[in-house]
C-alpha cells in the first residue's frame, strides 16, 4: 500500500502503520476530496478473503479519523446516485 506524493502526514502515518497483506489490500484504491472518501477494488473471480468491503470500510474510517474529516451530509442513495471521482459503475462504461 502506498500514498500519492504530497499526501497529508496523517494519511502517510495510517498507510505506514499497515502491515503487508496482499490478500487484503491488493487492488484497493482509496480516493478522497471534498466529496468524501471512496474505496474501490476489482471484484475477483475467486475471493481469497471474505468480506473485503469490511476491511475497506475500516480503512476509510481510520483515514477519515486521522484527518479529522467531518461527516458528509446524508445523501439519498439509489439508481441516480453517482459515485464521486469517476469511480463506481460509471467508470466501467467510460
């Protein structure tokens, strides 16, 4: 796992605190900005670790906590919801 150059020190500390675990972290991408944090990963044909989304949620919450990021306003999620930063299903069709 690595952070992009110029990432905040608090984020670097979170990333550095994680031990190597390819079965858990390989393929994971976390993007953040004013629209919040989004974790995404390809869905493997054969799942090596069950409930990978739970690891993703844990990491995103840990990152948000380290950055003292405020909670976003509630959003109605449905068919019309678009995942920020060009991620999600919309990214696959582009």
